[in-house]
């Protein structure tokens, strides 16, 4: 059963990664992936805390807490499940220059993005039109760029969502 799952996952990976040579997709995914990086995500929540007021500020605080706490299990899981990145394990993977060399599971960029976005979606559901496509684009970018398997991204989505919901529930 695990073998079938892995085969399906590799097939999905290749179906996304095969478009790597498309100029406009490259520009989009190489840019949007940085939203899940530490520099952008930490700066964004800190600016939100500083600039927003009342319940919006509390929501930004919930995002910051979710962002910080969600990376504890990410770090632990990367040590416990040292999965090689797809560009190392799979032949014919298209990948960016100077790719990441740490372990693949789970996706930290996806975790970060969902942990920051979910509290805002819970506070103001109409933001879903804008924020959910951004978060999903970051997740897909990790596969597109050859850095993560789909299950890495799914785990990151679930972790970020879990911590986003939990922190929002405690703060607001």
C-alpha cells in the first residue's frame, strides 16, 4: 500500500514539476515561494502586529504565535523522518540553482504560510478570496521547484492550519 502511495505521489510530483521550463510559471513560483520563507513571514507578522489595531492586531499576534510554534514540530519531524528531497531521489527532476539540502518532510514554507494565513481567514472569512490562493500557490511552488513531494506540502498545510486554528482559538 505504501508503495502504491509513493508511486502515485511521484506521478503527481512529475505532473507539477514538468512545467518547470515555462517562463511565466517560473517567474510566478520563484517569486511566490519566498512568502513562506523566514524573512518574509516573520517580517509580515511583525509589521501586522505593529500596524494593526484591536482584533486585527490580536489576529496578527495569533499568526505570530502559530508561526513560531509550528516550526517546533517541523524541526523535530525533519530529524525523525530524514526524507531526501525529490531532486535528490527522483531522476529527471527539474530544480532551481542552489537547492535546499536539508530534509524534505514536512515543508517549512508551506507550514509557515498556512500558520500565518489561517488566523486571518478565521477572523475575516472574506479574505479567503485573496489569502487562500496565495497560501496554496506557495505550497504548489515547493513541488514545482523540485524541492518537496506532495505529502511534504500536505503535512505542512495540516501543521500550519492546526497551529493557526489553535493560536486563534486561544488569543481571540
